[in-house]
């Protein structure tokens, strides 16, 4: 199997696992020092480095803002392209925030993969929708490092 096909399979597993709520698999696909670059200028945005920050602060902060009975992540997803280093994909998320606002989000991800692990993610979405649905207090005083995305 070619490297680009292996990378595609990693990302198919990533999106299927998010949809299934199996974050143990999602986390296992990440390099220990994974870097997330999230568009926008809210505390959820910016640069997050390391699994412990992404899955110990950022992701729980987002999930804590949402009604778990109504939320679905990656119910719809599509791999747009894959090569020997990167995969680009689209993913949807729908549900209700705890503040009553409706979330109907589309994410665009650019993943960088090395040695069968995701080492970097660039995430783009409707930032105005995030401002309506996400409560920055759920980050417990943490935030992404501000500044423009690093390429």
C-alpha cells in the first residue's frame, strides 16, 4: 500500500473514531507532541501543542459547552485529498450548546502525518458560530497561544 493510501486510512480511522466517540483511538493516532493550529482569535483558537494540552484542555473545554444528548461529530466527513505527507478532510458537527444555541459546524482539516502518526493539524471553521456556542470559562483559564498560523 502506498504512503498516501496509508495516510488516507489513518484519517478514515480518525473521523470514524470521532463519530463513534472513541477518543482513545483518536488520541492513539496522534504523535505525543502533536501541534494544533486553530483559526480565529478566541481562547479556543491559536496554537496548542502536545496531546496533554489538546486532549486534556482544549477538547474537554469544547465538549463541556455542548449538550451530549444532541451532539454528533463527524457524522459526515470526507477525505478531499491525500499525499505522502498530508491529508485534507472535511467534517461536520451538529447539536445544541448548553447555552441553547444551535451548532451546525463544518470543519476543514489539514493533517500532517509522519511515521504513521498525526504530527500537525490546521483546523478551519466558522469562528462566529464558535463564539455563540462555546463558553471560554470551560477552558479553566487556559487558551491557545495567539499569533498567526505557522506553516
